[in-house]
C-alpha cells in the first residue's frame, strides 16, 4: 500500500508539473518569424557589426521587421543583397562600404627611433614603456597588434613595419581601432580617398626631426582645397568630407606627402612636390 501511494503521489506530481509547463509554454510563447532564419542563412555570417547591428542574426531580425535594408550589409556581394531583397520583397537599398584607415606613414625607413625597446612584441606593451621608443610619440609602433586581432586577414605588415589594409577583405569590424594604443585607425567610407596620413601635433622642423613624412603644418593643402573643405586644426589638416573632396589637387604641393590620395589600385599616391623617399633600409637608432 505504501508503495502504491508513493507511485500515485509521484504520478500526480509529474502530471501537475507537466500541466504547469504546458500552461507556461502557451502563456510565455513568443512568435518568431520563420523568415529570420532564412535571411540569416543568406547573410555572410561575418558578425562584423558594419551594418550597425551587433551581428548577422540581429540584422536579419531588423530586415524582417522592416527596420533596415539589405544594402546596409556592405560585406555581402551585390548578388547576395539582391537575393535578400527579392526574398523579402523590399528595395535593396544601399550602404557605402567602410574600411579601416591608418593615420600614419612613418615606417622604419623614415621615422627616427630614439630608444631601443626590448620587451613583449606588442604595440600595447611597448606604448607603456616611454611610448615605445619611437621619436614621434603619435606614430605607429609597428608590432602588429592590429594584424593579430583582425579575424578577416585584412591587415598585413609591410617591409617597414606599417599596417596595410586590404579594402576588399576589410569588414569595418573595428577591432583594429580598439587595439591600437595610438588611436591611429578609424573607420571611413571607402570614398574617402583624400587622406591625412599623420597625427603629429608638432609643426615645422620639430616634425621633420622625427619623421620625414610627417605633416609640418605648412597649410598648403588647405590653401589649395577649393571651397575650403580643408582647414588646419592643432597643426593638422582636417578634411570636411561633405565638401567636394574627390580631388587630388590638395596633395600636389605637400612637401612631405603627409596628405595623400588612396588610389583603389595603386595604393597611396603622393603629390608632385612631395619629397621622394628612396631609403629602403631601416633607420638605425639615432640616424637621421
């Protein structure tokens, strides 16, 4: 009899719990549009955040809800964007691709090293030891933290210890922006071809004493920018990209090549009057 009572009690409890679960499932059930899974499957799964959403799943949810358009995913191919637009029956829309840009051109062949750093080969670590030893305290340290953190193989280090961004592979995830201790990276629309490759706040000979390609604050680029879309602030040119910036005129008289044109095929292009850099070797400590 005792066993029977125990079995009945256990069975009753099990039934009660099952009924509670069924009731809770009905009351708390949240409907999810099955199209979200379909759209997510059509996305590149980069989870880079370039669309403004924290990942592909939230972006898919936003697409299905009509909060955004497929073209905002600048990592997808044109065919991929059109496929999503066709599936949802919406306009593809557009979103300009953004890429990481580096505000420094001071590689090991043009920038002076004032002290030898011998610790962990990391920009973050080196920056904690008197700024890393580089004469220009704003310049790239060249240990490749940005390359290491990039999950898309979009950054490589050149022969002079400077990061080079592959525009086709870059997803504008922002990891390089966060990891750089000198704040040299920023995410820019790919159409921003006119670029200031320097962040030094010094001017004149003080700049050239540390780096042959630094901005000397001469202001020639600002003078030549039709419509005044370049202004000087803190000894650096500031480009107003809402102006008519699709021109190489402002780079032509730059004496050092601190302001450049980032050609899609040729890479960094300097102006006609910029000093030509012929040194191919690394500067030794104390050498100018």
